[in-house]
C-alpha cells in the first residue's frame, strides 16, 4: 500500500517562491475551498507532476512554472511503501527528477524514461491511468472509467488485479522465442554447412577411388584456378607491404615520443600547480599578517606592497604558463589520436597481409594435393577420407538432435504464449473477480440511491438494467446519474486494490465532485460513503461550495489570492457527529 505523507510545492502554477506544504496523512477528511483561480486544485496537478512528470489537467509542462517568477519550480512528495520511506523531487528551471529511498538517492545513471519506469513499476506499482481511476475523481480533465476505450479499461483492471505481470512475462517469452528462432536458423545454417561437407567429401572419395582422364582435366582446372588466385593475392600483398614495416615502426616511435611528451606536460602541470599553491600561500600570508614570524618585526607597508606586487606577478606568469601547458597538452592529445588512427590503419594492412598469406598457403596445399593425384606419386589415404566423412555424419546427427530440442522448446513456449495472452490466464482471473466487482458497484449505487443493476462483462462492456428490466447504457443517463456510476466505480476500484494490495493507497482526491451534477440527496449519500472508508483513507474534497459542506469534515484548508500568488490558509473544523 502507498501511504502518502506530504506534498510541498513552490513556483508551481499560481504558487509563489515560498513552499506550500500539505499534510496528506493527518486528517481522515479535509475540505479544500477557495474562489475560482485561487489554487485549490493545484495540489492535484502538483501530485500528478511529481509522480508522473505531467499535470492532472491538460497543461503543458512549460506552462506549469509560475509565469511571474519563471524559475525554481519544484514539487516534493513523500510517501511510504511497506517499511520504506520515499521522496520524489521534480522541478523545472532547473530540471530536477530525483527518487530518494530511506534518505539515499537512487542511481540516476539511467535515461529519464527508464528512471520513470523504476518509479512506476518497481515502487508505486501505479501508472498514470490507474492513478486517475483509483486516487482522483474530478470534473477537470478527468475521463471516467466508462468513457475509456475497452483496451484502456482492461489495462486499468489488470493493474488493479496485479495481473499485468503476465503481459510482461509474455513480452519476455516473445523475446525468448525470437532468440530461439535465430538459434534454429543458425543450427539450420550449420546443418547446411555439414551437409555440403558430406557431399564434398563423398564426391572426393568417389573421385580418388576411380581417377579418370576426365577427372585429371578437372584437377588441372582446379590447379589453374588456385594458381590464378595465388597470383592475385601475391600481387595484393606486394602493394600492401610497400613501406609497411617502416611506417609501422615510425608511427610507433612517434606515438612513444608523444606519450613521453604528454607525461612531461603532466609533470610540468603538476609542478606548476604546486608552485602556484605556494605562491598563493605566500600572498595570503602577507595579506593577513603585519609582523614577521621569524624576527617579530613589523612588516612595513612598502615592503609588503612590493612583495605582494612581485609575488602576484609571479602568480600571473605561473597561471599563463599553466594555460600554455594545457594548450600544448591538447595539441599533444590530438596528435596522439591522429597517430593512433594511422597505426590502426597500418595494422589493418598487416592483418590483411597475414590473411592473404594464410589463404595463399591453403591454396598452395590444395595445389600440392591435386598434383599428387595427377602424378600418382603418393597413394591416397582412403581410410582417413572415410574417417572424416564419418565425423561429418556424426556432427550432422548431433546438430539435428539439437535442432529438435530447440524446436520442442519453441513449441512449448508457443503453448505458454497462448496461455499468457489476453484470452488466457488473465481472462480467467478477471472472470473470477467480475462478480465481486459488479457486486461492489451495485452496493455503492444503492448507497447513492441509484437503484439499477450494473454489470460489466469480460470485455468490459456494461449492461445496466432498471427495476423494470429496461436496458440502458452509461451514455443514456443524465450527468448526475453518470456521476453516481463514476463514484461507485471509483470506490469499487479502491476496494479491489485493497483486496489485492496492488495499487492501494491512503489518498482519495475529489475535485469539485460535490459542485457538479449531484443533488442534495446525492451529496448526503456521498458524504455517508466517505465516513465508511476506514481510518486508513485520507479524503481531500476540493470545492467552491464551502458554505454547504462546512462542518462536515475533520479539517479545512482555504486557498486565497495574495498579490497574484496562491496562499494556503488552514482552519480546523469540528465535524458533525451524525451523517444523515
């Protein structure tokens, strides 16, 4: 469970350069009032910005900073998860994004998007969509659950039921299957190579057991072709070797000299810095002392002035010399890079020479073998050829067996993939929870005096029936009736979150919910629900109808405008003892 503790912000929207701090875990119910534009809804945007990098309302990031001060925008939110204390700091001008855990900032080496993933997936277990469905209900920029596309509805419920892990597992599985595909492709390639070797070796054995005039011509052609390749490679080697050894030697020598020069400059720089430090101490001594520590004689102003003048001149010369050393060092570093590049190119030529020489040796060996057959001077080792063929066949069988194992694993993964799809395990879990969800929704609707039968199916499409069994959709109801459905769903999602301990939180924010389409009866019924939420829930009701709601909440916060800046005024409220 996420237990929000405090939120503080400054230079955010209409707030000034002094932090506005709100305790989120002190009172069970808090009424937030103020005139339009006074800043009473700013806490929603600040909370959303601190957690997700974007406001609750449809406000661009560069518009969140206070337009008067135009700098130093900062939002800080503190909360507990389990036994750990977290603090999120996010700001604009300068940009700030910090995650603190138990007083230690989490490593920021990753990209900002990855840093946000750590916050949402590993800490909050809550994304922006779920936040709006479980924590906030407001009239501004709020899209109720029933107005979300079916796919987004599913994502919200998967977050609530903590089953999105199956989607993540499926992604990992698809990645593994993709790798398996590549491995199978590689194995097939290896099998093809072995088959080619077997085919070549079989033909080789056939040729050497029955040498004919025709085959002799073939060997002569092979010898000729191999010799042509040797001639081409030798010509290339001649071009590559021209001046190569000398160039490599000269370049290596030059690099050695440059490295020595670099080290010398480093030592000179260190020596110069040490001397500058001593000069600085000397200057500080004469600036701070009036008496010689050796003879206890007063130092005359003229003598002190002359020493300081000459010493500072020495200091200026030392600094100039240090800068010159730096310039020289940059030049040396640049030349080192250049010579390193040249040496790399030369070594590439050396490597090419070596490769060509190895290929020439191989071709020459082939020519020698072909010539042996032609001259009939050396007997052919058929046993060795047949042994090699046997090894190739064994390798082929081993690779075929390996391919079979990979294919079996691929098929097994496909079965699991089908289970992890939306139509698999997740749907079965959702089906188990749908009766609970529908029951809770209908219970809350009854408390809100809205007597219909609400039902969500596994595709998250609603069926709503009246007492007379007339069938309706969400869109067919009035705004007040829609709001009752939205409220019932909000409280249901919070109950489900508590059951699963997935995205459960102590915080509930109702933004102008009492100011919109609820009639007097609806207001009373909603207050009744708020007082049944339990001691682990902290409700903030934002409203500009304080005169109607006064005396119904444990605490009251008022926002006013003072010199174009929002200012928070707290006032304690004694709640009524009974809820009608």
